[in-house]
């Protein structure tokens, strides 16, 4: 999927509106623009997960993900 809404397994507890990219183990991880400059941010959490390892609903756009600069 390039653009859309999907379920992703969270590396940690993800809150609604968190910006996410992938972690080293391919789970969704929250990143912050301006601080995580080596990460590509490709989604925003629509519905949060309850805990690490849980599934969150995320809006993604993988066509041209920006760096967290």
C-alpha cells in the first residue's frame, strides 16, 4: 500500500496524532519532526493502541515520506 489507512503493530504505546515511521524491528515507532532527522516519517496515528505490541490504525503515505528534519 502506498497511501491509505491500515493497522500497524506499535513498537511502543502510540497516541492519536503521533507521527510514525518504522523501527529497526519493522514496527511503527513515534518520531518527532525536528528531532529525529535520520528517520523517515510516513504516517499519522488515527486510532491509538493500548500498549507496546498492540495494533494502531494509521494513515500512511509512503510515496514520498519526509525526513524528520
